[in-house]
C-alpha cells in the first residue's frame, strides 16, 4: 500500500485545493488554456532537470513509495504528476487569495465596450 504514498499526497493536495475552485469560483480550471500555458514551462523544465539528475545518478526514487509506472524514460508517473498537480494547487491558492482580497493583476475584463470613451 505504501506504493501509493506519493499519489496519496498528490491526491490530498489536489482535493485540498479543489474546493477553492468550487466555493470561491476562482475559474482556474475553466480557463484551461491559461492553466496549460502556466504549467507547461514548469513541466518541461523540471522533467528535463529530473531526467538529467536521474541519468547522472544524482537523484533516485524509493521504489517502495512509488507505483513503479514509468512515464518518460526513467521518470516515474508519480513524479510527472507532481509537476502537474502542485503548480495547479499553487495557482488555485493564488487565485483564491486574489478573489478574497480583491487583488487585481491587470487581466480582468473591463466594462468598457467598443466605442466607449473613458
């Protein structure tokens, strides 16, 4: 059962932040293209880093703590999911704080229509 420890932690993180999407209406998952564009660089950089570290024997995974399913070369599926789930949780958390605090970052829709002058 400990082979699912990594996935269990990821599930806990995902479920622990999913309510932010529902209750606070952060709309992170509705804006899926924006989410993909935000998470893709993280995935590319850190998967590359992990693959290098694994191939250079700088980094290993405890086989008793992971599923053993390899996603890319010698990178466990559990680790690949980490690079997807944790950034999504971080974005959900940031958007939840923005929602509660009323913070803007400049990408909010405006009420000005075409032809309106301000």
